[in-house]
């Protein structure tokens, strides 16, 4: 066996490494124990928008005290 | 690629069981990658499982216009392996499957010795060179994909790959004869 053959055989052996038996089932069990992923962070965006709106409202209300004729 | 996207859409729509399709499709290459990046690791399976769980938790952030699902998954794997190596303890040697070729006992012993030398040389490579070599030469990813995973240019990947190959081939070079 030439060094090139050995090198290729070694790479092949590493490439052919497989997942251990039952690996996918164990992953899926762990996945089931977790909350499903959110499709879009709708709630987080809504809370952010509401917070910004409340902040702007408070600023406008405060400024309004000084700007009233 | 399109099959991956269809599966991802189903999972995001609430069909959690469909995530198993993605796991079964990518578990072989992913386990091979993690096993090669975590030399002689006793807990590589935990890391591989952790990669899939991280992918599941962040599935909504996967952008198919930026990379293939496999590239995205391998990026997570690369980062998780790097973190695992930082807190690495002495571990038991990992076991790789045997090839079924027929050799004479002498050839088999010699080959085994060479493989061990290559395993040790791979383990001794700096993490960046090892990742580039494993992704390009063992997982057969394109240089562009490797660059995307590593966050470097194709030129840098080529250079890391060249150095890795050189060091690995040196592991097979015969020892100089004693004077």
C-alpha cells in the first residue's frame, strides 16, 4: 500500500463514520421535551412596539406640559 | 436542499415529529464531523445531539438564501466543537468503524499503525486547519462552503487546507534511518 492509498483509505474510513444506533430517536426524544420553535417572534415584536409607543406617548405628554399656551 | 426546506417548513408550522426527517438525513455526516473535530472524545455523541437541539431551537432563524441547511448545521457543529474543546478533559479514545477489506495480518497491522499515526496527526492540527481539512477532504464540502462555515475567504481555506495536508502526509513519511 502506497502512502497515497493509506491516506485515501483513512479519509474514507473517517467519511464512512455513522451515527450510533438509536441516535435519531434520542435526538427526537430531546426535541419533544422542548418547546416548539417560534415561527416568527411576533409576541416579542409586539411587546417592543408597544413599549416604544408608550415611551413616545410619555415624552409627548411631558413636552405637552411645557408647550401648552 | 428543497427536501430540507419542505421539512423545515413543516417543523415551523408545528409538526415537531418532522424534525426527525432532518436528523436522519444529516446525522451521518454530522456525527462524522463532530467525531473528527473532537479527537478521541468520549462524549462526541452528546455534542452531536446538542448541535441538533440548537438547530431545532433556532430553526426560525435559518435563512435558505444565505446557506444550505447542511452548511448552517455544520457551522453550529463547528462552534459547538470549538466550545467543547475549550473545556475538554482527558478522554477515552474514540472508535471508528473498520473497513472490510481483506489484508494479510502484516498489512493489516501496518495499516492500523498508519491510521493511528494519521489520527494522532489530525488531533495535533490547530483547530482551524483541522476544521478546514475535515470539511473539505472528509465531508467533501466546496471551498466556498468551508469558507462560509469558518467565516473566512476561500484563499484562507486553501492555505489552511494546504498546511493540514502537508502535516498529515508528513505523518506517513518513513522515519529516517538511524546513522
